[in-house]
């Protein structure tokens, strides 16, 4: 769920519940993070009670307060929080532990479900987990989801400034001064078209067919940048494939990536080479040279 910097407005628990209800059937967990959830302890517990009545997903909460400060609130409503990360972020500390922005922060298991779901995070963080989702809205606001690395904000600031934007402030939320009305885009390397950031798989066309290229790993840029050359599919397709080259499982009729029909015919075998003609027999044995 998104959290808001102070002074951005007021919402209600009913509005929050209405906003997330459609996602609850497919969610395996709920995370409540900063701002500071325990600045509104009554509203926090009321929200968690409502969520508990709608889903069996685990609940993870982050707080910048030490455990001694929030323990009384947590103990007053047992079972609402499965796991809790406590203590303030400290930039002078290292960042080597999973789920934590700095190593002084502590992970507490408050229920059996919390122990089951989060005990595996009592370990060093892996490089694969060092990811941060960055989202831009139409007003120029930038939203972050995840635990940023130490240089992530600096690199984002440089990227925005190089793109002609001027970040006004960084914190829970950054607002970017827009010097023009052009939205940021991704350039599809397959069909060479500019795609909006709302597209995960390219909705352009290639040879009158849906492109379907995975845009999640394509860099965000300004419109008008020269299009890159199409990249080949990195590995040969072994099984049934659609017209865009996405591999599927035997029996699939529609591509699970782009929705194009799957060609069930096996790939054409490599033509067998013509056998070499047999050498003419020698009239008499000879020594091999």
C-alpha cells in the first residue's frame, strides 16, 4: 500500500480498504511502511482489523521506532501483525541484511505465521533482492516501492537532471519540476516504437501482429531518442512458440506472454546432409601416406 508524506492530504480507512479490496484475493502478503504507521496507532490497528476480516495474507509492518516504544500498542491487539521491522534507518550503518535498510534495524516475529513466512529473511541480502520500483505519475511525482540502496536516490536525481527535470525534494516522495509536457516513455527494441510507462508488454505491432515484447527491463527515457536496434531472442526456442518467438508449453493454444496463437508444429528439423560418395575402389592395395 502507498503511504503519504505529511501534509499531502487526508484519507479514510474506508477509502484505503476500497482501494485494495480488488487485489486482496491474489495477495499473499500485506506490507505497511513509512511514513510512520505508529504515528496513528488507533487508525493503524483499525485498518489491520479490517484487513484481517478480508484476507488470510500475512501482515508485515515497518516502523522507525524502537521495539520498546511500540510494544505496548502491539501487545494490545495480538495477532494483527505477523512480523515487524523496528528501529530508525541509520545511514552510517551498513546495509547487508534482508528486509532492512540499515543493519541496526530488527526483525520481530509476532505470530506463528510470521515465523513461517519471514524466518528465512534472517540472513544477508542477495543481489537479486536489491531492487527498487520507481513509478512516475502525470503530475511529475515519483513513487518508490522497496528498500533503496545507498546510491539509488543520487542516481535517480542525476538521471532526472540529465533528462531535463529538476527534482524539488527527496524523501518519502519526490516531486519533479517538468520543463515540458512530454511524458517519460520506453523505447521498444522489437518494434521500435515509443511505449507509455503503463505498458508492461509492448502493445505495438510487428508485421501486423502483436509485438508483446517484455518492457520491464527497458530503460525509461524521454521521447524522441533514436530507437535501438532490435535485440535477438537470447536462447533458441525449443518448445511450441508464438509468432513473436515466445516459448510456451506443449498443449498451449495462446501465448502466455503476448496472447498470440501458439504454433504447435515442431520446428523444422535440420536437413540431413547428403552422404558423401563412396571412393572408387583401388585396383590394388597401397600403403597409407
